[in-house]
C-alpha cells in the first residue's frame, strides 16, 4: 500500500516537500491523450466530524466511460495550512487509489502541480509517491499571473510565477467559458497535460475525471457513519 509521511508540523512538512521536489520528473512527454486509462481524484471535507472522503474514478480515455471507482474515508490528519494541503488529502486519496484493481496510466488531480507557492502541489506530491504520471486541473487561479486566453476552446495563456517562470497554462475548455488552470505534476509535459485536459472535457468546463470523482467523494462523505 502506498503511504505518505504525516509531518509533525509545518516546518517538517516543508522539509518533506523540499526533499520530494527533487524527485519530480519533468522530461517525459507522458501518456498520449485519448488512450489507456485516466484516473480522476478529488476530496470532500466534513469539518464538524473532522472527516475527509476521497474518490478515485478510472475512465477509459477513448470513450470517457467509467471503468472502476473507489472511495476512502478518514480523519483529517494535518491542519489547514495554505501550500500544505497535500498532507491533509493524500493519505485518503492514496487509500482510494490503492483500492482500485485497474492501474491508471495518468492521474488527474483537482488542484495544482508545479503551479504552487513551493513548486510542489498535490499533483506533484501524488505523482512522486505513486510513480504515476500526474497533472493538476484547477478551477480557480492561485499564486501566479496570466493574460486572459482567447474565447475559443483550446485557447491558452501561460501561468507565470513571481520569478517569471512558466508553471502552467490557463486553458479554455469550452467556448466563452472561464478557463481552467493546468499544471504538470510528474512524468508529463505541459503540452500533453493540456491535450488531456481538452480530451477529458468534451462538453463541460471541468474534466469528466474530476466531475465523476467530485460527485463520488461527496456521496461517500454523506454516507459515512
């Protein structure tokens, strides 16, 4: 079973990020869009009960049909600290992924990879600890600047960090709808990640992988006793 170390505090969490960041692979193109299996992962919280539910949903990349899905529910193991959310989410996400029998070729996170204050968002962390190609598709902008992309599906603009480094793209997945924010996690290029984001979003702004995982983790949280 894949595991993640739960740090004792913020300083240790940042040290773990610094160490694991060295293992991020950025020189692979990644699996081709429209082929193989793509897993979407997402989480939902119940703060009153201190619970987090995670879902992993595997889609056939060619048809976008659900092949398999799994959930896990656990107690929140790390406090809310901006930039360190992976430590809250990863243990339960990994438990859901470990419950799958199908081995995904790519994992798509509802969040960020390199486009992160410390250059090591959830998609990077998940990719490094599992070894799987991973990417982030976020719904909201974070710590970077970008020009608004064109209005047509497929139009994109770079996400630029404070030091001027391009860390992702604002990508229009539907005509005239606000963009999503794509960033590399591990073992995939930004071009390939954006191609996957478009292939997974034929009708809606959000990838089908995320839409299924979002619905499933919310249901798992409601049903948790």
